[in-house]
C-alpha cells in the first residue's frame, strides 16, 4: 500500500468497523448498529433535509450533525462537510 507501519496498522484497526455490502459502505457505531455511508451525490439532499427544511429549522453545526446522525446517515467527512455547509448558510 505504500503506508508507514503505523498508518498501515491504524488502517487495519479501523477497517474492522466497516462493512462493504455492494454498493454501500456501512460503519459499526458505538451502540452496535450499522450506519449507511452516503454517496457524495446524496450528501446535499441530506443537508437540505436536516438543515433547511421546515421540520428541522436552521440549526447550529452540532445540532445539524446530530440531526444527520439521528436520521441514520453518516460519511467519512461528515464533520468537515457539515462545518463548511453551515458556515456558508449563516
């Protein structure tokens, strides 16, 4: 893979929390259930639902992230992407 020993070791430790079931990636969460990771195309749809819909209101960064997680969605760069999304809306 071309990774250092430490990065390779971390990769294999982290890999046990993910399951690839074609065509989706799932992550094992702390409460023992799997969350489905989203494709990049679907991320904006989830943001609109969890941040800008009448149901959700215009929440802060942490509340937006929690809404997304409560809706059962996750992706690898959720925190970074949500910060960028919320900052451009305020």
